[in-house]
C-alpha cells in the first residue's frame, strides 16, 4: 500500500476484490499484485490485455512486470521496471477494456523511464492493478479521490 492507505485483495463471488481506504499523504496509492509467475507467461502471440473491471468511474492502472533476458537491468532496480497503462472505468457498471502491449510504458515507481527498452511479452512475470494519485507519463491522476473504495477484477485475458 502507499503510505497511510489500507487495502485488502481477496476473492469474492463478484471477482477479485480490491477494497480499502486511500489516503493521499505519504503515498496515495493501493494495488493488488499477483504472485511472481513461475513459469513465466509467454504472451508473444497476443496483441494485448483485456480487462473486465468494476472501477467506480475511477482511472486505474494495469502493470506488467517482464524479464528482459539480456541486460537484466530490472534486477538492479528496487521494485523493478513495470510496464504500465491507465484506463478509465465506468461509474455504475463493468468496464471491458483492451490495452495493446504497445500502449504500455516502462516506469519505475510511477515515473516514466526513457531507456531504449522493448516490452518482453515472452516473459511476463507478474501483473498488478493500481489505483493511484499518479497517472502515467509522470502526470497526476486528475480524477483521484481519497476515501473508501471497492474495485472488482472480473477477468484478465490476453487477446489476439
């Protein structure tokens, strides 16, 4: 969790639930992250990720951690490099969004990095859903609200 924010991620009849209370001071984010996948997922035959999320009208981020195989640069950075994309959810219903892998940006702790890196779809190690005061590209999330929240992840799929 980010600073003073509190959240729990658990299964429910409605999907995977990320529920809690977000506080902006000393962080301003919460997330639900998968375990490190072993073996890694090979998504190189797919174009992107499709999410079915109930997000209360908030702008959320989806993050993917990949091995890079050659430089192993991520091994030397605390928290590693995350490939992140943000998406807006509907206020009172599910949102189904398709995010092409080319729309994911390499970041370190919500800050974009300008290294010549390529998304390694053949070595997906971890996925994560985030709600944060920080948007992508180093900008703030203009719709960010503090207080209680409850998001549901109904499905995560790779699409062709």
